[in-house]
């Protein structure tokens, strides 16, 4: 007979997966507390773990809440089984490494060159105006 913690995890996981009939929760008690080993269909492992392990972490938080009520310490281990039925370890999700990606070099086209020419003309006109105003200020006797 399944205990309340096993039923709790089964209920949550069965609502998430496409193959609820393949969800199994094994319970072991050791010196660290209660270890619940969750086994699901290989195609559903991603759904249970979630992006960056968010779903698995949420299930663990709910188990921790149940543990405070039951005066027990729960640990959840998600067991990933391959197609041959052999167990592949998956304790906690591994953070994805973000690799350095080179930025593509900008390629200038004719429109960019025309825009640059317009900017240069405006800058030179502004510089001429500023020089003329400064020259007028120099003429003043203060």
C-alpha cells in the first residue's frame, strides 16, 4: 500500500506526464530521511524536470512542505530510464553552459554609407556655425 507521500508525488506527476500509467514512486527510509525515487516514461522525463529543473524543484518544495506536517525529511530522486530499461542517473538537473558566441560582423551597405555622409555634412555645418558664433563673441569688448 502506498503511503501519503508516495500518493502525493504520484498525483502531481501523473497530471504532468503523457504516460501516467508508467509513473512509479519507490520509497526508502535511511538516516537522512525518506528517499522517494520517481520513475517515469523516458519521453516524459523532460516534463517532470522542466526547463532548468524548475518543475522538479517545485515538486521538491511541495514535498518539503508535506515533510513539515509529517515530521519527516523528504528527498526526491528522479530516475531516468533509457529504452533498454537500464537506469541512468539524474539526481538534480545540470545547469546549461552558455558558450561564447561570436557576434556577426556588421556589413555596411550603400544606405549606411549615405547616412554617414549626411551625418558628416550636418556635423561640419554645426562646427562652422559654432566657430562663427565664437568669432562674434571674440569681437565683443567685455
